[in-house]
C-alpha cells in the first residue's frame, strides 16, 4: 500500500499538502485538526513533530513548536494521539516531519515501528543526510513501508536530484527559493520559474510539490502551474493562532485555498 | 586513511562524533567548503598571506609566560600562553583571519557569524573591516546585555549586530539564527563559525586555524624548559576552539595530559550548568553529532554559565571524542571558583583574564601536578569585556 502514490494517481494536479505542528495550538488539537483538514479536502497532511531548534524553519513554525513543547507534546504523546486515526482518516497520506535528534533519542527503529502502526506513510527529516539515510536507515524505513521525502533547492545539483529521485517513491519537496519556511520569495522575477521548469524538464520518476513561501490561493495556484501541487505550513499555523475552534479554522483555511 | 585525534575521517567523524547533519539548503555551501578547504589551507599563497597577518596584524607569536607567583602557589611550573595579547583580546582572531581569506578565495562577499561572549563577533567584525567585507553578527539578546562593550566594538567596526530572540537568547540561538541566515543567502555568503562546532568541515577547519597556538607552544617550551612536551595542557571548553588549538599538536603525544575545563555554573547537578561532558548524551546540534545537553525526548536544554562564552549545550565533536575515549580529562568549574581565579591571576601576575579563561585557571588546584611538572594554561582571552560582571561580583572576587 502506498497512499502517497494513490493520492497522486487519483488527482494529478493541484494537490494541496498542509503542514501543522502536533500539539498546537493546544495539546489535543492534533487529531481534530487532522480530521478537519482531510474532510475539507487537503490531499496530503504533514504533521510537524516539534523540536527545540528547528533550523530550517522560520519564526512562525519555531513559535508553534515552542508552544507545542510547552503543551507537553513529544513523540510518545503524538503516537498515542494518532492511534486509531486510520479508522477516521483512511486514505489521506500522513507524513511526519521533524528533525533527526528527537527521532534518534526515541530510537529510529522504534520510531518507524510506531509510525507504521498508526498508519503514517512518509517521513520528512530535513537534517537527515542522504548518505546516512542510505547507509543506516533505508532498510528499516523499507521494512515499515515508510517513504522518505527529501528536499530539493535551487542549488541542488542535477546528479543529486537524480539520486534523490531514485531513493524514494513518494514525492519531491521542491523548496521554492532561498530561505526558511514562511518567508516571502526574494528572488527576481523569472528566476523561480526557470528553476521549476528546469526540474520539470528532468522528467523525474516522482511527482513534485512546491513548498516554502506558499501561503494563499494565489501563490498556491501559481505553484501548481509548475508542479503537481504545493505545500502550505506557516500560513496555516498563523490561521490557527488565537482561535477557539481549531478544526473550524482548518476547514476555513483549506476552503480559502481550494475554493 | 586511519582517523586520528587530529584528523577526522573524510565524512568528518572523530570516532562516533561529527558528520554533517544539515538541511539540503545548506548542502551545496558546506560541500563546496568541504571539497576546497584543505587545498586552500595548503596553498602557499594562502599560507603566506595568513602567516603575514598572524604576525603583523594579530601580533603572533604570542608569548609563553612563566607565571612564577602562580607556580609558587600551586607548587608546580605554570606557563601561560598569552592568547589574551592577540589583537582584539582573544584567540578567536586566529580563526577569523584564516576564514576571511578562505571566504575571499571562495568568491564570497558577505560574512555572517554567531557570537556568545562577543569575542568571536568582534574578531569577525575586525577582519571584515580589514578586508572591506559586509559583516552581520548574530548575538543572543541576553548576551548583548551582559557583554555590552563588545556590541559597541562590533558596531564601531562597521558590523551589524542582530539580536537572536528565540530560545534562551544566548549562543545556541545566535548560532541557529546565523544558520538560518545562511539558508536564506546561500550564494554570496560565508558563515565564519567561531568554534570547533557545526557540520564537517568546520570542526576540522577551525581546529587547524587555531592549531597555531600549540605549534608555538612546542617551540617556546623547548626554548624555556628544554622539552617540547609539557606534562599538562589546560584550556576551557565552551564549543572548544581555544582548547582545540592548545591541544592540537599534543593530541598524538600520549605523555601530555590534556585537561578540558567546562563551566559547571551553579554546580553540575544544580540544573544551571554547562558541563556537557558530564550532562550530555550523543545527539545532534548545529549539524554535528556530539555530546549534547538534552532531555529524554531529544529536545536541546538550556545551558547556564555566568560566562557567555561557555554556555553552549554541546561541545565540538573532537572534544566529545576526547572525552569519550579518555584522551582528555574533563573538569568542571563553578561560577564562584572561576570568579576567585580571576582575582587570583589579577593579583598574583597582574593579568586580568576573561571569565571563560578563568575556568581553566581555577582547575590548577585539581590537576595533581608535581613541583617538576610543566603545566601550560591557555590564557585564551583578557578580562576587559567582563569588567561589569567583575564589579557586580566584587564581593566574591575580592
């Protein structure tokens, strides 16, 4: 079973992948938000595993991670919350995104076993080096049917992109430009498009989702011109800030992008 | 190639510690550096320029001073390696002079750095002024407060100082912000890391640039004691750059006892400490697998030391290996003991040390060194920047 592949088979264009931080805004919002996102039409969902020092993230996701940790979120709590989730959300691919250190302390094999048990489909660990993945973790990821998702940036060399494309059977995470999550694009007109077109022309095995700096309907639709879909994180976290009813806010947010 | 204490493996490992755990956004930059740093460092043109600047700009070689009154007190022969006499007042400039020349050869035009006590920030701002390069220094908001003179020095030198407002607002967070800046500016920017931390090749690069300290020590010891090898080399460790430089040319000399001194803050088990070798477990921080202070969930915990240069929750991977293998002996010193060592050196030898350095001096009584033993303490920095702290704690010091 590969729910990620199924999602891309079912809908070849305009796939929406939404990221949110587990345990934010309050500890028990994880599952209600997940259900609301799926019901509202999100095609893939990334659950952020909060980390104290998220290097690839901008201030919004950092702040949500800090709050989630203060709320008591950790991997044990998260897997507890997600137990049985596949009864309620059978088909939407779920990816776990975070940083390597908490996973190492939990134990990579324990992590993979638990992730598979709750029905997660993929894992995104931006600070896991490709070589280390291949040398140490690939067998256990495969054993538990978890797909790694790797990032590609405008500076990633073509040979490395090919290698990344060979190493997974999910999607390629195209970082839209230089910067951490949630930042606005600072690139000159045309630079970003040339990069997306260059990747498109490589005719890769895996579909592509564009992330970083996508935050509303306009930027989502623009990204979808150059890839199968796009990823929204920080803008959604901002939409959850200070709301009383997080699931309702999640539904409204997805509707604002897809309507 | 067999890895040694001096030379990590090709992928940057000292034993189980090191590596390069970085997001893809940093990969091209770090890889470029990895492929080129050894060639650039070995290039005669680079060496000529580097050595000339070390001599005429930094003021090297720094003296090795036999501290007679301190020796008398501890009943052993104590030598002080006077890195405090380097231009800018600490050893940090050895590294920044080398890295700015490296950055120029890589075609970079914009320099970023992190700083804790401000010494590395000042040393970076200094070489950027010298080379006419743009300089941005990230510094924790708390550190900006406790090391104000260095903030003003950096600004006077033309650098922009940006406050790191996340986390504990100290060195760890300044490093996070510098890394995020590098992610956002991958093409024109070189990140001058100030310690032997970060992804490979930084730990090795910085250790090599600081190794001039022990290179000089050996020559000076031969002249003054008749042997290149002392019985002890003592240095403080936050990230560990001055210790790496002081240990480097003794790493493969098993008769030399290497003593690394960490900050115990209010006490190792007080919950307010930065004694990573005792409190840390293997984990990943700033792109490197090393000993790391963290909770059971792998979240990085906030270290504490009165000294802004030592409150880092990790140590360089070389030092993690030295601790793990037993090659170096690790001691931790509390705030109070360090403050007393400040007063002691000031009054016995007329030298006011930096608070970081004072931790190394405070270890003198714990070495078990005999009257004929030669002990070299790396006097990594001068105390001017800490004057406000010393005035505040005058009761403890005097």
